[in-house]
């Protein structure tokens, strides 16, 4: 099989600990590598260039999707594999990507029917679409593919608590996808039909508790900013909702109904701090001007 026509698109900022392994995981997959770097203060750019990447240095906006979109815009190949620096493409996933980009539309549709986790993926996509709205189109050519993402937390993969399969659209046809760049929660927009790949994309974001707290704090800042933009009420009802109702409901939901407790200590900790985002974000919204 000839080498697929694929660009790798990555937005980075201070990712010297991750970028080498990320690029090595796609070394046999890419025709080009495009990295948009938000003026990193470490060796991210040097490492990326050493691995053959085209690096575009720019600013580091709070909504990171802005730089992700810049990376998409700079890609030249027919397909784009958009990654985060802390993600890893396994050998099985790489082979699946090589296979899918050369299938005809008819064969892609047939492949979707053979996925062993088809029902799980479809259920997960319905949840995403309930939150974000309709993704892609029902007809036409396939222009984007979800990948099940396996998130590691403090050294252990999380398979319960509503975390898995954490579907993310990573493989897209060039010029058929874009980020609205309006919100940290936004979904990439696909102008075409959406499919799924079966093999996991590995995500190594939270290797230590310190890193998790730092990343979580940045995420909470963005939620607080969204509260401000939407002019969320500052009243006793919203205070009670964000300090008691939402966190308790989320903790019990993820830990028991979604069986997060089966992930052991890591599952309990993840559910607890995930629930805490509600009061922490609302408090920052209250005290900041």
C-alpha cells in the first residue's frame, strides 16, 4: 500500500515533554507535519523542527482552537490528522488510518457497519450531538472521523465514569473542517458525513496530579469567562445550583451510574475534581470584575 496523503496538524505551547513522542507516533503516517506554536518558552520548536515539522510561531490565545485552526489552514495534503501534543497514535490506529483514507465511499460505509463497538460509538455520538448539535451531514462523502480516545489519569487509563470512549474528531478531509473558535467547549464543524475509527487514540494529559491541577485551573478560568459572557445570574439560586446541586449530582452520576468507581482510586479522584469545577468556576466568576 502506498503512503497515504496525510498532513499532521498540531497546536503547541511549551510541549517539550510531549512533542517528540507525539511526532514519533506518526512518523510513518505523515506526508507533512504542520505545527502552530504559541511562542513556547521551552524547546518545543527546536524539537519539532528536528523531526521535520514546518513550524509557524504565533501568539498563544486563551481559546486554543484559534491556533488549531491556523494549523488546519496551513496543511496541504488531502487528509489532515489533527492532534494534541499529549496524544499518541498507536500502531493499530495508524494502520486503520492508512486503510480508511484509501477506501471508496461505499467501502467506508460498509466498514462502519463492521465496527465491534458500533453501538457504544453511536450512543456516545448521540450524547455529543445533544450537547453540541448535529455533527456533519447524513449524505455525501465522508469528511471526518471520530476516534475513541483513551484518557490516562495519574498513570491509569479511565474506562468508566462516562470518560470512555471520549470520541474526538481527529481525521478530517482538507477544507471540509473548521473550528468556530468561539468557545473552549466547541466541536469542530464538518462539511460532510461523519464516521468512526475503532482503535484508541492514547491521551496522556494528566501524568501527575500537579499537571492535572494546572490544566484543570486553566479550564475553570475559561468556564468562568463563559459565565461572564453569558451574564449568568449572581443570586442565591445560582449559588446553590453551582455549589451544591450540580457538583453532588455530577459526582454521584459519574462515580456510580457511570461506574467510575471501577477505575479505582483514580476514578474516584477524577470524579471528585470534575464535580468541583462547578463551584470553583462560579466562585471565580463572582469575585472577578
